[in-house]
């Protein structure tokens, strides 16, 4: 008869492991002898070795009992199933490793390649990094909301950069971080945005209808807080009959401050 320490040695495990197997019911716990010690026989050694072999092979402890009690066919089927689960897990771990490897790449952490290319194009235009980073953070949130649409949206953004007005708009961003609300560039910025919005409305583009109002409001607040003159731009646009930033909306023509000529040109501004 063997003590728990001797049992563990014969099976190549620790005493702690033996006690754990007792606790979870894989290894029956023998009665104590007259001296108060638990002793083990050869059957316990064999069962413990089998448990250890299965666990060391990667079989989850929750399934070891099933395999210990299985006949040959059941054992083979269970091993096949466990192997399939492990292969799936390996695939997940590989993907996790790929993501971890990208952590040092900064922008690549949560953005698809299409957005990265667009941000690089902005940098190529000489846009200041603070603004590129602001757009990056916004695109991270957008990509999380509509991952199935992000590539088509970015494709449209690339087309917009072929418009001289859009390039001019981005050029005005440089130096705008500290631009006061009364700077003449604020009005020029609003003028260009308004021209671009007329074109968007005429082409049937309204913005992200897929976003709920709360998310749209949040994105608009990010823009409003980006620079001192940003709120003034939004105010000017609203005075001219435009509401919001992320989603293009027209102020009703009878609203105070809406320009009559705007309403007559594009109606209510919706597709």
C-alpha cells in the first residue's frame, strides 16, 4: 500500500495534483487506515497515470472522466472532437498573436487597411498630425459601429479628396487648432463646407443613417471640441440652414435664421 506521496511519485505528479483530482472527483479518495492515513493500491496508481497522461496531452479535465469510462469507439470519437476543439483554439490563439504583434503599429490597432491608407493620404497633403489623430480616433469608432460599410465609406472619402474644395478645406485645418472664433478663416471654412454639403445633398448623400442619434451627437461633440473655431463653424452653418456634422440635415425653411435661397435651391435637403 502506498502513501499519497508515494502515489504521486509513482505517477509523476505532485501531491497537490493528487488532492486536486480528489477534489474534482477524478480520483476516488480512499478511507483512512487505523493510523489515520489514506493509503493507495495499484489500481489508484494506474488511474492516476491515465488521468495525468490525458491531462498532459491537452484533454480538458472536465472531459477526462468521460474518456476514462469510454469504450474504444467512444474514446476515439471523443479524441477526434477534442482535437477539433483544440485546432479551433489554436486558430484563435494565432489570431490573437497577430493582433498582439500589431500593437506596436499604432494606428493599425483598431483600423482596417483602407482607413490607414486614407490617413496616410491626409499626411501626404501636409495635414497636421493632431488633426490626423482626431480623424483616426473618429474612424476607430465608426469602424466599430459599421465594419461592413467602412471600406465603401473610405472609398468615397478618397473620391472627395479629388475635389479642390475638399483639399482646400483640409489645408485650412493647419493652424486651426489655435484659431480663435473670430478668425476670418472660420468663415472661409464654413463657406467651403456649405458648398460641399450642397453637392452632397444634390447627389443624395446625407451621412450615416445607420448610426443612432446618440452616437451622431457624440461624434458631433468631438468635432465641436476639436478647436476653438469649430463651434463657430457649426453655428454659422446652422444659421445658413444646416444642422449637425456627422449626419447632413437641413433646417426647415421657416426656421428663424434659415436662408430662403438655400431652401429654394435644395428643398429639405433629404434624398
